[in-house]
């Protein structure tokens, strides 16, 4: 299993934090590198979450999420949302998308989505969402390769 993980790690990926909130104010966020566009018409995206993630139930109940695409230099934000904590949002600047969903400040792009479907995928859940609102600022992305963050994208 370790060698498979190392081989998969040869594929460089961007890094995103997916956030959500329930009407009672509970929020969740998780770092992912499994984000991709599915369709432009209609606008659909997908991301994957471990079935064992403490926030899995909250994401399923919320029915909505925001994908926050991290910028170069936001590796601390990536680590924060990848690590279990009582309040991952403490001290993190956020704004709100439609429905009160938390949007992380300073990211390259954000996509507020309504969950269309959730598929089972082995030890993960595959969330497909319809993009309802988005924003982009541009800049250099945070990139993950071979188990570490890259300083800059070559180019």
C-alpha cells in the first residue's frame, strides 16, 4: 500500500480546502487534493473525502460546500485543515457565500456548490456539486508533489 501511495504521489496536484456549515452554525473544513471540474454545462465539480473523516457526516447533512483553491504560501492553512482540531477556523479570516457557507480569505478561487450526488468510492465518498457562485483572484497555486509542498510552479 505504501508503494502505491508513493507512486500516486508522483502526480502533482493543487491543494484546496473544502468548507461547509449547518444552519445551527457548526462548520467543518478539510484539506483535499482530489478536486476537479466535471462539466461546464451544467457547471459541476467533484472532490473526495475519506469515509473515516470526523466531518463526513456534517458534509453529508449540509448538502452544500465551498471549494477554496489555495495559493502558494498557504501551506500552513492546508496543514491546519488537514489536522484534527476542535475549531479549525479559529483565527482564520473568512467571508460568507450564499447560505452562510464559509469562504477562506486570500485564496486563488472559490466555488460555492450545492451537493448534487455522493458516490461511494472504496474508502472515500465522492461529492459532486453544482457550482452556484464562484470567484477568482489569480496568482500562484499551492502545489503538492511526492509528499511535500512545492515552493513555486515551474514556468
